[in-house]
């Protein structure tokens, strides 16, 4: 379960100052009637530390008789602690437990799609759910299918429950210098050239393992980052950036015949090819014919 903003619908763009429906909120910044909050049962008191409370409250609001909107003209401040007094989610995955509690109580048959994304992570005990399920019955809440069809019908267009297969995956090999492959650097959020691993189809080093997805972006394996152009000007270096699924500066085209992968620069209405500087092993944009072989 991952919070993402969806593109606004045409009817919500007519007046940028007016509130518009929001299926799920971020969690930290909201205003709600105290009376309605407690009618909904407040938060599930068995959710631990942080994570998933925004989904639980959002689902309850919509499915149990309420409505939630974003107010574009609101001004809110959010102050963070200078340190975290809580245990790391790496040592105890309380977030997965929280997600499973919300899925089991509110998502009905759709919970299977959450679990299918990471079966091992969600093979966890969600704890006693009887209190929350009783609350849902008491409030006569609508089914989650209603939420999907009426509140967020465009969700499956952007995030289908079962994603189509990748077009290709493996190492991305340079066609001019065959011993060099694209490699991610998480610490620098960059992509560079490095000596290719032996197995380019299933690289033993995840830093050289990429996916060319159905969204036509190039995604780092086991990561939520995509190959991204900081801008569309000549000389702009490529970087790793959070996959936004909106194409634009993450949109690539693959030529099956020529086995070339090129970045599509929409603003310039032309293809931006990828050029490397061998001695620096960096990749940048150049408007010429060149690209990378995707194995």
C-alpha cells in the first residue's frame, strides 16, 4: 500500500480555488468534525506507531456516510520531530501489520491484490479484528467495491490491481562500448556506466537490473525509482527519481528492430537520445541517433 496522487479529473480543474473530492488523504494534515470522528470510532487502537491510519480513516469516511475533499487554498504547517523515538520498521514491520489490519477490515475481496504484491511481507498476524469488524457492521458501511466504482473509478487506469507483464528486463548495455552497462547509484540518485555483470539477463547485481514496464518507463529492479531526465535540454544528465507514472520525462520508446531505447522529450516533440562520456561514465541527453540495448 503506497500513497500516490492521481491526476485531477477534468471537472475538478474548472476552478483551481474550489475544493475537490479526495479518495485518500496523506494522513498528517486534515480537519474533521470531532463528533463525526468519534462516530466513526476514531482510529483503530491496535494500529501501531504510524502507517495505514490514513487509509483506515479515509475508507471509513467515504464508506460510512461521509465525504472528503482537498482544499487548495488552505495553508497548513507540519512540524516534524528532530528524532524518532520509535523502533525501526526494518527490525519489526509494524507497518505491514497495520496495512493488513486495514485490508482485512475494509477492503473485502480487494485485499488479495495487496497481499499479492508482497506475499512474504504480509504473511503476518494482524491481531484481533473483531472490534473493528463489529464497528463496520454497526455503521452500515458500504462495500469496498462501491468505493472503487464510485469514489475512485479511475484508479485502475493508473494502478491496475494486476499489472501487465514487463516488456523486458535485465541489464541495459551500451551499443558503442559493449563492456559497459547502466548502473544505478542509490546514494547519489544517479545512473552511470559500469562494467557489465556476467549474466545480463538476470544480473547478479541488482544495481544493473532494470525493468522496461508497460508504462514505458525504465524502473530499477526492487525499487520505486525510475530513470528520469532532470530536464529536456541538451547536456542534461539522467538521474533516478521516484516513479511518477505520468510519462513525460520518464517516457521511453523501444525500437524492437534496431534494439534502441530512446527518451521521448515531449516538450521538444522529438526524441532525446542518450549519450555517454566514456571517461566520466555519465549519461546525458543529446539530440542525435544513439541509444542503449535492452537485453
